């Protein structure tokens, strides 16, 4: 075990340095999951459940599924501690094409689109404090992407430090809302003006609510992208995934308890911006301003987490010679993946300014569940295909936890295909546009290697053949 840990803690020459410890791993998990979801999703859940018990149950089931996925990825990350995470696991189990399609979808829309969405939201919420025109809002979106890209170029320690600061700030802000709900609220929760949209929770309505909750838990997988930079990954990855996800589950349950202390379930179903409604009741206009500042803080941290983690996928693709070699370049001083950070930052900014990504993002986001389910199933595939692989950590309750997640992911995908067939086919079509690109990169790399070989052969001949030249 000591030799394994020692070898995993060392970084081969030319690779990303292992500088993320346990604390950094935990804040990456928390900070990338908690974005804007907890401020909006409780409203969507309240519209689908008939009682408070089922509301809490949906959040608990969503948390258990996120934890099942995270602990399963921890086994893969501890066994294969390489940068790129999900990309690497798909490559190991299904081949380079499947991995490339994931990386292509991530760059084209999924992660870059997520970064653009967060940046645009940051610009919109900034208007609470500074009057901005729509072009100025987009300018703020580009500026915040540029700032965070620059910070992460300065090194993974700087990016992780920013993640830690804003994760603590958003947790403190949510704790403040909970404290105000407990100590300021005097009367009974505010009653709604209309009956609940769903009087009795059904299997179908529970499933709809669960999809919304799983969106709020989105980001649980992103620590795996940084597996190549984590110190002692066989120990740090599992603990980081476990502690980070548990903190998020507890935070989400606490936030819902705070909302329900001020708003009845029916009132919760009527107010989309539940955090703002809660604090407006408790503290008036100042409460609404506090929530706007908290959302800005939360978005900033989630955006930093996306840039810090997703850029490692494109770095891994370039290392596999499936992308421009410059994307795998490390900064000479800070040893950060400057090429991949720049391409993510630039493309996210283009998407944010154009605004054309929003429909594409809607189409493609469901495919993340296809890739997530496939990635978790890799645990089962590699247990059978490569039993000799060193596994310093094994997912508990195997194979039930991985299977539970895979089944949930399959149910979400099937439900989306049935309910939104056009959007689903469009999303798959966008992902499959990566196939001709993959073929191009394969041929391009083959020609490049052939030229390198031929130059080497000619150079060798000129040195050994006295007739050469």
C-alpha cells in the first residue's frame, strides 16, 4: 500500500503536478455542485409532490444517487489516477471513439455551455447592484470567465484556493438563511393562494421531481477530472467524494427546511425564486439583496469549479493525440494546462456572447446522463475484464450502488427520449457530429507520426551513411 500511494503521489515529467489535497478535493465537490439549483429547484419539486415528507424524500433519493455515482467514480479514480476522469474511464472500457465523443460533447456544449450559462447568470444577477444594459451584462459574463481562466492559469493551487473561499462563503450564506428562518420567523409559514398543483404524489410526478433534483446535484462527477492532480488519490478521492457529497446533501436538506419554515408547501410551489421570497419575508428588501449577493457568490464558485475541472478533459484528449497538441501544453512556470484552459475560456465566452448555445445546451444536457451511466458501468466492466488491476479503494455495496445509479440514469434517458423525442435525437445528433472529427484526428495523427518517422529515418541515414549528403 505504501508503494502504491508513493507512486500515485508522484507526477511523471511533463504531467500535471499533484497539488490538490483532501481539503481542496472536498471544496471542488461542494463548489461545483452548489450553483443556482438550490435557489430555484425547491419550487419545481413542490409543484410535483403532495406533501412535505415526499419533498424531503426526493432530495434524499437524489443525494443517494449522486453519492452512489461519486463513490463508484472514486474506485475508478483511485485505480486509474489520470487527468480527464470520465473521459479516461470511457476510453479504458469502450475505446477511444466513445471517449472522444464525450470530450467533444463536453467542449462543444455540456461543460462549456454550463460555464456560459453560469457566466450569463452572473451578468444578469449583477444588475441587482449595478444598472446594466444587455450588452454590458454579456460583457460582465466574458469578464468573469476571463478572470477565472487567468486565476487557474496561475496554477491549480490558486484555482483551488478560490474554490475554497467561495465554497465557504456560499455555505455560510445558506447557513445564514437557515438561522434567520429559525430565529426571526415568528408566525406560521406563509400560506399559498392556490391549492397544490399535485395533490397526491404519484410515481410519475416523483420521477419528474427527481430529475429536477438531480440537476441540482449535477457536478458530483467533476472531481474525477482532476484525478491526475490529487495527492495520494487512493485515499483522497474516496474521502473527498464522500465528504463533499454528504455536505451538499445536508446543505440542501437544511435549505429546504429553512424555506418551509417560512413558506408553506403551497407557497413554495408559487415562488420560483424561493430563497429571495424567504429572505424578503424575513428581512424585507435587504433580504432580497442578500440573496442576490449569495447567488452571485455561488455562481462565481461554481464557474471557477467548472473551469478548474473541465479543462482537464481537453488536456487528456490532446495527450491522447485526439486534439491539437498545443491543448496539452503546460505553462512553463505554473505547470497549469494553459492550452486547455484558454480553449475552454475562449469558447465559453463565445457561447455566452452569442446566446445561441441555450437551445443546444437543452438538447445535449440529457446526453450527460448517457455518458454518466456508461462511466459508472465501467466499474462493473473493469472488475470483470481487469481483475488484476490494483484497486486501493472499492465502492461499498458492490454491485448494488453502481447498478442503482446506472438504472436511474437509464430511466432518465428513456423518459427523456419518450417525452422529448425531437430534442433527444437532436442532442444525440450533435454528439455524433464528433465521429467525422474523430476520423480526421486519427488520420491526422497517423500522418504526423509517419512524417516524424520518415524525418528520423533520413536523419539516421545521414549520420551513419558516409555517402549521405
